[in-house]
């Protein structure tokens, strides 16, 4: 990025600079590596405009640094990104609007440019006693965060996660962290799937999308940050959240984002990646079954509440040996959670997926913090060892997990083969 020497700026440090001089001042700061944010607001002294405020910040997209202008009107926000060589025209346009107050923050100083009613321009500068953390330092701090605070402001604001000033709302901090950690898992596993070089847009299904936090964040992250063309469909059974999600997608003007109201598994679109964040109870099983049925290459799901096995698990499971554990409601419930995930992970292995269960975020951000990460392999369904484990596990707990019904005959046919003598059966106590 070109760097304008401060001396050029100093030339303009007097009252009533011309418009060209103001342009130089703006460029000096906005293109500097030290630039962090600028706001154009207040009364307008130039041409008429629908924008009430324009916020400028540096953003990095696909490895390149851009200057992002977020144009706020009373109803919507439009963001545009410009490379250094493209910034003159939008800045000239901004000066033509003539906002009375321009505030620029850099690592070293705060600059206020005020235009009075009579058209007099006054520039005030306040130097920091100590420089703020450099862009590089803060970049290092946040470089691992897919959607860091202060980037994708408009998206985060529309989702209700950030304020208009780009600050994360305290009440949304947990959701913000969950989304970022979820996207990190996606980034981590993408190269294994080769979905990052398909030669066509990746098709993503977000199951139980709710108010579309993950749906919109995943779409933005893949398309804008990773440069991987992706289309996302969010599905939810609740038409209120689908309506809200459609409004949000429209506000963001994101192409390739769609929503459908209905049960998971009822949409017949081709799917490469299935996501599910806290899809309730057996909706996670339906998401898994949908991934398997459509041959999705990748599944990332973070299960939520589990009621099915919690109700079905007998306190006498394991021949009564586990009574000390299962006697207590809370321990029974946690055991049911873990047993449910073990069944799901095993079922996915049987269906030809390499499967891991990982903790995707610290418990302080959600107690429901286990993620099932599954990548489809070339191995056909029916791994004998996994089937044998499944059979014995099922006998031990004496339950039929819901995943078995969700996966249907294609799965049931495989695990039923266990009734033959073909597989060794573990001895129960
Ligand atoms: C706890 S919310 C999570 C929403 C979103 N994924 C998030 O993390 O913000 C669970 C969502 O799953 C939806 N849901 C539950 N069962 C469903 C099903 N069988 N099919 C589609 N959506 C379902 C609910 O309507 C709800 O919006």
C-alpha cells in the first residue's frame, strides 16, 4: 500500500484548506498503515445526500488491503471496498457532500476536521501520549479470528452482533465467539476436503439456521475472506426466523444466500457442506442424515439439547453396573449426551466418514460446545469394525438411538447384518 509522508500532510496544516488539500490530508491518513477508523457525520454543507454517516476503515480481503466505506442511511448500510489506487473518486465525492464533522483515528493521533456554518474549516490534532498497538500487532492478535471485531462491521451490525460503531454488543459476545470458532473449524478442515478448489461454488446447507448468524458469516467468510466462491442455504422450521434472515440477507445484499422454511431433510438441493449449530435435539440427527443422504463431503455440527436418549436410557444399563452414575438426574443427562454423540460419530464412521469429536469453543461461551467434524472418505459404507463397535455399544446401553431411524434403511441394513455370526460380540458383565 502506498504510504504518504507526513510532510505532505503538514503542508495543509492551516485553517481553511482547499478541497484538494483536504483530499491530500484524508489520503495521507486513510492509506497510512497506522490508520484505524474515520467517521464522516453531522450536518452536510455540500450536495444533498441520503447518507447520514459514513464510516471508513482498513480491511484485509483475500490477502489485500482495502479501504472500506460504509454508507449509513436511515434505513440501510451499503459497504464498498476500494484499493489504494481507487480511493480518490469516493473521497472527492465525500468531500462534495461536505459533512461538518470528520474524525480520523490513527495509531498516533486523533484528527478532527470541522466545517462551520460559514464554511470555515478547522483542523485539530491530538497526539497520543503513547502510540496505540500497531495495526501489525493488533493484526497478529486477530489474524487468527475469521471475523475480527472492527471488520465486516456492516455484516455484524445487520446481524445485531455489533453496534453501529463497530463494537460487539456485550450480550452478543458469546454468539460472536461461537461463530468465529465455528468458522475456524471450517477453515481448518477445508483443505482436506478439496472443496476449496472445486472450480464451481461450494454448496452449503445450514440446518436449523435460526436468525442466520452462522449462515451469513459462513457466506461472507468463504467468499470475501478466503476467496472461495460459496452459496449458502439456511433451513429452519420456524418461519419467523426465516423472515428475519431474508431481511438480513437483503440488507447485506449478499448474492448466493437463500433461506427455506421447513424441516431439515426436506430440501433436495445438492450439498457439499452441511453445518448445524445447536440444532435442537434430534434435528442434529436429521442434519447428519441429510449430509449422508446427499453425499456431502463435509459435516460440521454442534449438537444442542438431547432429549431422546435422556428419556430412553435405563438406570439399569450396563447390567446395573452403572447405577451409581445413572441414579442422579444430572449425571444421567450428561451420560445420555455423551452416549448420543458417540452413537452419532460411530454411525458416521459406518457411513464412510472420517469423524472426530472436538471441543470447538470454551464452555464459558456455551456449555453445548462439542462439535462433530466428519469428512467423507473414499471408503464405502459398512466398515466392519465400526459396525461391530456399534452393535456392542447398543447392546451395552440397551437403546436404539434416533440416528438409526434418521439414517433409515441404508444404515439399518448395515447394522442389522450384525445378527449374523459374522462379528464377534463383546461380553457383557
Ligand atoms: C437453538 S436454535 C440455533 C439457531 C442457529 N443455528 C444459531 O446457532 O444461532 C435452533 C434452531 O433449530 C430450528 N429447528 C429445530 N428443529 C428443526 C428441524 N427439525 N428442522 C428445521 N429447523 C429446526 C429451530 O427453529 C431453531 O431456530
